[in-house]
């Protein structure tokens, strides 16, 4: 990085934005296999929070690859860079006082640790724990079928590893939960840890 780049302090402070929003910022980092239900659950949580008056934004893996990360592939190095960029964008959104959701496979523990290092105490890891067999059975995009046929290289869970969280802040066992139940579990955690004030849920 060049020495000629200096961080610019905004006229509106982080604390002012947080006070206006009426809740704490946080980064809900949803991780899990393709087809696990990350995006569906993240959207359900986003709707709950929005309806409570929270200021939120959801970064979805496919959506981000349509623009910001359209130059990246799916090899290990590209996956690492994909997550690095998302973590940096999320950090800016946290500074704006938002509750940020990110729905990405993010298969490597080291990359999620890097995102946590950037977000600090605002980082909340959400493990969308769905068995591979269930994900393959769902296969909403037909990706597992293509991966099994050798048409997709570096596919997580088939030809590329997925390193599951060891101690996620929120563990969603989707084989035992409906979408609504999973979303409510996330909301309950946010209320418990003080991100969402109890008065918003009254």
C-alpha cells in the first residue's frame, strides 16, 4: 500500500449514525454448503429486522459476483479474495451503523477468521448446518449434479473442502428447523446480546 493514502475521517461519526439507527451494528456471517439455505434464512432474518425498524443490508454471494467480484473465479485463491473484499465492504457498512448480513459459503476457517478480525466484536458467525446429502437432494441450481459429472471444478463439498465452524455463535441445524424457526433463533440471539433493543420487539 502506498504511503500517500490517508484515512479520511467523516463529518458524521460512527456513534452519531448508531444513535440515529437505534440499534448496535453487527455482521451476521452466514456460512454453509451450497443449498444449505443461507440466502433464504438470511433474507428471512433481514425481513424480521427491517419490520422492527432496524437499518440493515444483505450481501448475497451470487449478487456480489454479478458486480464487485465478477472478475473472480472459484479456485481457492479467488475464494480467499472474494471473502476479503466482502469483509472490507462489510466493515464500511458497520461503520455506517448497519446490521449487515452476508450469505457466502466462505469454506475456509482462516478466511472467516480474517473477516472476524476486521469486524471485531461486531462479527457473529452463523453456521447454517445442513447435511451434504440434503443439500444435494435440494440442489436448487443444479450445481451438485454438474459437479458430480465433472462439469464444475472446485465445487465445495465435492471437489473442494468445506471447513465447518468449530464454535459458531449461532448454530442452525436446518434439518430440524423451519425457515421461520431458524430466523427467529437468529433474532433471539441478537436480542440476547443487545444488538437489537428489547423495546423494538415489544
